[in-house]
């Protein structure tokens, strides 16, 4: 005897960047898709007035969705479009990685991406390739920028404190002046005083 296939439990995520926008259109269309597909909607989660450039910790609804997935209380996340999840390809791939690790799927309405299908899984693989390409480009740009700065005589990293400042810090500390007060009087950061303490 065959048993009926379990219905997908889907968490719908919607987001708008400004408070004068509304998530209503995203919400309505995704609920219609869920009804046509026969999905069980476990919740609609909305981040309103929050930029997609912000991380998961700054988007409470997005965080709640991923926690549901991790707890195996949702089998799929549905969103209006890729830019609702994040503003970078790398961010999307990380999210997909989290979903895949939990055995969950992703549906993106505008891009017609559905990782329950062979085409959707293939697109996921391509996104991973492009994300790695993006990381390589960023690394090359950073490296080229640092090389140019060095060629122009600029110091890369934390500037070295002058010998006079170091001497002043050592003198103050020898007099029993506290770390914060010594930093203030020498005109340097507390971290410099602490580093000098550590190195003797």
C-alpha cells in the first residue's frame, strides 16, 4: 500500500528596505504559489525597513526563518527574489549552504529558482562557482590596492608609534600610572600600552 507524499512545510520570507514600502505584494503572491503547489505554510516572516546588505543578526525575521530550518520545522524557504535574501552572491550561496546543510530547499519567485527540481539544483551549483569567482576578484582587488599603496610609499596596517611616545608610556607606567591614564597622557591608544606591557 502506498502512502501519500508528505506536504512541504514552507517558511515564507519577505523584506523591504524602507518603511514607506510594503511587503504585501510579496506576501500575497508567495501565498498563492504555496496554495497552488500544495505547500503547508508554517509562517510568514517579514523584515520591514531593513536593508538586504545587513547580516542575519540585524534581520530578526530572516534569523527566525533559518532557525526554523535548522530545527527541522520547515522543509523549504520561499522568497520573492534573490535580493530579498541578501545583496551579494556570496550571501546567497552561504544561505543556500545553510539550507542544504539542514536538508531544506529554496524557492525564489522572480528567478524561478526551485531547488527541489533538477534545474534548480543545477543553478545552485552554478551560483557556487560564481561566488568563488567573486571572492577571487575581491582578493585580487585588495591585493592590487595594497601593492599600489606600498609602491606609493604608504604604510600598510597599523602605523608604528614614535619612539618618543613609547618612551613616554614606559616612563608613566614606571611611575605607577594606570594603563588608561598613561595612554591618555601619552596621546596613544590603550592597546599600545597593553602591547608594551606584554613585550616588557
